[in-house]
């Protein structure tokens, strides 16, 4: 993927799909203390990775993200 120069990335909610690389780079740039990655691989299988091993904490963050997403759609 070639990066486009002179493009301002706006921190807004969009109804358009974004490139995976763009979303992952934004996450890297944010320098999070903890990260979950949930997606689908090229074969259509679930892909899940977490930077911490505690499954309960991962689930708690997923539920917190779910709540935030639900609030956006209201």
C-alpha cells in the first residue's frame, strides 16, 4: 500500500470501510497500554489476539468497547 501525502486524517466516526493497515497504524500511533485485535483472516476464520494473557480482562475490554459502540449508534 502506498501512502498518500498531504492527506489529513480526521478523528471522526464514518460509515465507510477503512483499510486494515490504516486502522492498525492508527492503533500503533496511539501507543495503547493494552490491545485486542479481532478480525477475520483471508480464509474467513476468526482472528483474535491480545497483548495480555488474562481472558477475563480481555472480555471486560470487549464488553466496554461493545457498550461504547452501542452508544455511538444511538
